[in-house]
């Protein structure tokens, strides 16, 4: 099987992936760059034979048949790669997200099918990297959810009680970004010290340089990190002390359509996975990385 060239533009992707066999061969070349091998757990043998007339193989070691979809997010799906790959392109090319209705119109499937495909793709976009962030790390938190005006009396919306009511109606997302590298984001219960500090200890290497805003919940971080604080009431940048990188990553997803507190975990996986790779790698490189992490 010849190596399929990687499309570099949307027009090339639509033209190439419209052919089912080309789309299938492209995925196979990404999944098995060193040759086709049995994907079954405990086997992994490269001693396989192609089944004539089908895009399938038989492993001579475990004597089981398999396709390119086995042990991936595409398994048990009747949707062909001529639909999956353009949907993947649409999702990874738009930093602000893409709706299931837009994908349905673009690739010619129903909205329910597009919704299913997007959730599978977002699952594959979650990183399996468990190493702690190190070097220079920025941390910040944000509130995600709709406005709380409807159904809330005006008296409640004003003052300290109103601020707390608005916060309670939203989900809290904590983000950490390694400068020039990876991004982590988690939905947390609140923005208190007892919640945020354990997250830092879990995801950031001790001794790293940590940049945060002046939130008092981060005050005790100086015991484990080289903690630098930027007070946003005074300035947003002081030399290398700022949290602009993590705020930029977060803002890319906050412009997504219809983000609610209940959809925040899905939004988090999509938004921060899309911004975790340095932009200089290009869309094609990020898209190949999504395919390689599709094994679940």
C-alpha cells in the first residue's frame, strides 16, 4: 500500500477524502506507519494476511480478523472514513469549536450522527500524558455557564449574595499551561485553597516556576514552587510574570457556542486539547496527533 500524501488545505482534504478507499488507506498509513499489526490486546503480531475483497486482515498468530477501526474510537461504527476524516478536519481546524448541525450539513449526515461523531472525536483529543508540567507554568481559573438573570430576583443579583449566587450557577474550570508546551484543564468544585492547591501538586512538578494572579487561594503555593504573582488590579504584565498564555487558551473556548455548566467537561476536553500543541506545528501535524491518540 502506497503512502497517502497528507492534505494541506481544506480543498485538498475534501477532494482526497471523498474517495472511501483513499480515506481508508490514509488512516491505515497513520495508524500503522511501520506496517500493519494485530491490534488485539496481548497479540500485536505483524504476521497478518489481507482478506481479499475486504479492507480487513487476519492475524496468523491469534487467528482473528480485524479492520482499521478495531480498538479505536471508530470501532462498531458503520460510518466510513470518508465521513470521519472530514469531520476530524472540521473539528481540529476551528479553534472556537464546530456544532453538530454544521458538521451534519458539511458531510451529509444527520445531526444525531454528527453529534455522535463529535463526541467520539473529542474523546480521542484528550491527552494520555500523565507527566507533570514543569519549567514555567501558568495557572488560572474561570467560571463557565450561562447568565443567571432569568428567574433570579434583582435584589439577589446585587451585592455579595448575588455574586455568590452567580458563581454557584456556573462551573469552575482550572487551567494550567506549560510555557511552550502542554495544557491541562480540570473542572473543579470551587476556587478555594483546599481545591486549587491539590490540583497544582498533582499536575505541576515541585520546584517549577509558577505564575498566577493575586487570588489568595494560591498564596501557600510558594512552599512547593517558585511562585510569582501578577496583580491584575495593578498591571497584567511585569516582565516574564503574567498569565496571558493560559488566558489565551481559555478564551479560545469561551467563544464556543452554547457552553453551559453541564457541557463544561466536554468543552474543556475540546478547547484545551486544541490549544495544547504549539501553533507552529501546523494543522496537519495536530490532526495526525489526534489520529494517533484515537486508540482507547
